[in-house]
């Protein structure tokens, strides 16, 4: 969430919410990743106890998993009218949470391909470019199973939601063929490797590349012709939360376009409120009028970037993760680990 430039312990959006509602918010960054966080709270939820959190933000596939286990409270969208009024169409009634019964998006991003044209010596357009022997030792892939397997499925022409286990095995074969060309399988550290020139081409998350472009404008991010993955980090309320109505009130607050713009100006990932784009442009104009060209240029870059406000063409080519049963998740993990460990 956004922080104060002069005091990073302060968060303007939270301060604004407290002033508007009279509520007191305790904000912590306790989620290093979805898997470890779920491992922490799952025993508590299984015991029917309060996790201590009224509002959490986790990725779409975990929303699906937790909802299936009855670990999330139902949301009454009557209490979140700003979501209904201002959320982009792509974020309403998602496959991972039909009718937004348990969640509303916080921010999102695209899993696609980033590359350095000075190193690739040509434009990149396809998933198959990640398998080009010309880039041997300069190719990066992800340790995140869902991203890599779903992108590989798209690479062989299969939409993730339609994938059978045979399709997944075929995607694994493609990844096994690629493996000798791969420099490494990365977590977030891929961004440093791309910035340093260790990688010419890599799987990438859109928000990371947007931020890297400030230091190296030559870097490019593309959604492959075969498609990319739209992932969504969502606000949700764990069961037995003490303040579920306040949590829904917070959800409603951040779906005001002005507040959504404020958050996006700091976070730089895809904003679920399209109206925020025009507001950020106005903020840029205001900064220019005050003689602050640096801030104006930055805000214009945020508002104009398709990595923050994707074009319709980009959104037409992105797909959600496949929701996996426990058996499917085990099968996918086994197939993927054979790639990474091999």
C-alpha cells in the first residue's frame, strides 16, 4: 500500500480511511508468499478460530482454495457499492470466485515475457522465443509452478481452464525440452538478473518490468501471441474475523476512483478501477502546473503505461489460472518439480 515519502511507516490511504470512518487500522506485511502464509493460518482456520486478521490480500488461486474449504466469509456486495460501480469488467464475476462471493481485487498483474532488445537482437512475440537456442544460458523461467505451467499450457495452444492432465504432461515435455537452454528458475530475483544483463529473455511479471524501465527504458514486456496469465491479488475476510463489516467498509473505501488512483501511483501494478487513469493524468497536470516536472513525468508514465492500465488487446489475450483440486495440484507439482530439479 502507498507510503508517505517522508515517513514510510505512515500510509496515506489508511490515514484517510481512519479519518473518514473513525475506525482504527493495524496494518502489517505478514505475507511473504501465498503458500507459507496459508500454512500459517490453515491450522487456525481448521480449528474454527480467529486468525487475528480481518482483511487479507492473497492471490486468486488461494482465494479459490480457501473458499472451497469454507475458510472465507461471504461478502455482501451491498456493503461494497463502489466495487459494483467502479471495478473493471475483467474483475467482476471471475472464474476463481464466481460473483465475487468471497473477494474483490486489490491489484493485479500479467505473467508474460520481458526481454532486452540489445541482447536478443530482435523483437520477441511468442512463448516459443523462450525456447530459442540462440538465447541459451540467457533464458529465465519461474520457480512458481502455477505461472510456469499455465504459461507453458498456453504455449502449446491450451487454455488453462480447459487443461486435462494429458495437456499438462505435454506442457511438461515442452519445458523439459527447454530446460538445457535455461540459465535458472527464478523467484523475484529474476528482475535483478534481467536488469544486470544476465538474462536476455525471461518470464516476467508486468509490474516489475514497469519499475525496471525507469532505469532501463529499452527493456520490453509483451503478452505472448499464445496468451499470458492475468493474476489477481484479492482482498478477503477469513472466517471468524472479529470485524467483517469494517473489512467490507475498507474494501468499499479503496474502490473510490480517487483512492484507487492514489494507491496505483505508488504500487504500479494493474489498477482494477479504470477511472483512476484519468485521475492520475490530472494529478500529473496539476504537478506540472506547480512546476514539479519530475512528479508530472512520473505520473504520466504511470497513467500511460499499458503495464498499469492494459489495452483491450492485451486483456483479450490473458487468461486466469486453472483452479486445481488437491489431487491435480499434487500431480502438477510432481510434473513441474521434475523440470526444475532436472
